[in-house]
């Protein structure tokens, strides 16, 4: 396959921490592309619980069994990172109508920057439509049961962070 036919996608996010919802999206994206780069957006306004290295390590562990999925990080615009990686697609997850407005704005703004890059939205299994990294942290912080929502090693790391 020539390089121009290679389907490369980036999946950008904050991943603080990576959840089963993110994993669900990765599982759906993996067979659709030749290469998927799950990538940490470093310039987020959010104040993360986990350090960049901790989040990268969680991402690496989550993708390790997918042969053509890898973890990376970037600062600046996602479209510019995609361009550098020769990716033609940005993957995002759509959980509910509430995600739509922001995502719509982002997709059109990204298209203005680099028209050759499209955003592809994937919908997770309905079990994860209400799941976000924030709600998982909230549950874990109060000593609740977050077992069904994150990979087991992420659960352990959250317990360490919160001492619960
Ligand atoms: P961001 O700060 O970019 O929203 P997140 O790590 O929260 O970063 O999310 C990265 C991407 O994964 C976003 O497209 C988000 O909609 C999607 N996502 C997050 N949680 C879920 C979930 N439970 N199901 C499907 N997609 C999700």
C-alpha cells in the first residue's frame, strides 16, 4: 500500500485517566485504520490529576495489545499534529447530544485549518455513554466503586492517588 493510501488516525484527548469509554473508542477505531495514534493533548486548560508521564504510561498499557495502535503526546493544534503524522482523520467519541455542540465547532474549526483532515465520530457502547474521566475521578475520590469504568491498573493508580 502506498503511503497516500495508508489510513492513519489520531485520537486526541486529555485521558485523565483513560477509561473504558476511551478503550471502547480505540477498539472501534483500530480495525478501521492502518495506524491509530492515541495522543495526549498537552495544552489543555484542565488541571489534571495524573502527570503527563502517568497518563502516557496508562495510555501505553491500554494500547499495548493492539498491533497498530500507539500512544503519543503533542502540544499545539491537533490538526497540526495530525499533519505531521500524515494522518487524514481525527477520531473523537460522541457520548450524548451534550457533546455535539462543542464537537461540531471543533470539527469545523479544524477543517478551516486543514481541509484535508476529517473528524470521524464514533459512538461507544451504551454502557459508556454517561462515562467521563471527571465522573470516574469523582467516584474514586469519595471511595466509591469505579471498577466497571476503568482498566484494573487505572483503578489501582486512582486508589493510590486518593488513598482510598
Ligand atoms: P478532551 O479533553 O479532549 O474531551 P477526554 O480525554 O475527555 O479529552 O476525551 C477524549 C475523547 O474521548 C473525546 O472525543 C471524548 O468525547 C471521548 N470520550 C471520553 N469519554 C468517552 C466515553 N465514555 N465514551 C466515548 N467517548 C468518550
